[in-house]
C-alpha cells in the first residue's frame, strides 16, 4: 500500500516539473540576476566612482551560471563540504555580528520598541512595506524549495 502512494506521488511530482519547466528556468535566471546585482552593488560600495551598466549585470550573471554549472558537473563530491562550510560560516558570522553589536552599541532600544514598533519610511503603504520586507525570506525559501522537489522526484522507490 505504501508503494502505491509513493509511486503516485512520484508521478505527480514529475508531472509538475514537466508542466513548469519555464518556471524553473526563470527561477534560476532570477537567482543569477540577484547574485549579479548583489556582487556589483558591493563593488559599487567599495569603488563609488564605478557606474554599473546593464551589460555588466548580464556578464556577471552569466559568470555565476558558469561557475555553478562547473561546480555541479565536475565537483559534486565537493558539494557536501561547501554546504558544511556555508552553514558554519553563517552560524559563526551570526554570533560574531550579534556579539559585536551588543558590545559596541551604547544606545539600546527597549524590547517593546524592537519587537512591536513598525516604522515605515519607504514611501509605500504600510501593508506593501511589510510584504516588501518579507520578500528576502521568500527568495530564501524559493532556493530551498526547488532542490527538495528535485530530490523527491529522483529518490529510488
């Protein structure tokens, strides 16, 4: 009985992936575009005289795609180590940032201000600003969502 359920789920998941291949391609292009904008934004912060051109964004996005493709083709044995290094980097940097902020900041706000006060200085409406603030976390979930669906389809039953 369990086998029938897994087979039906696998067929449904494969159908969803075949039905939406353009969505998966668009998601990959969006991730490369966001990464390219982030990298060029950091370059612009370090070198204020640098002006970002549209073709710069395209070249950096293509470079990101080439690097990621190369890693996925020739270095799958490194992906586990890269993931472990990334999680260690995130945990250590989180702790370091929190410690430095708490140690160096003399003007701390109250817990009520931190967790309940909402200041909107974007120029948009309050609801739109709140949704815009949640956009980054949805991009993060998007990046976790696609690999999990690919894993569901390719698991041996």
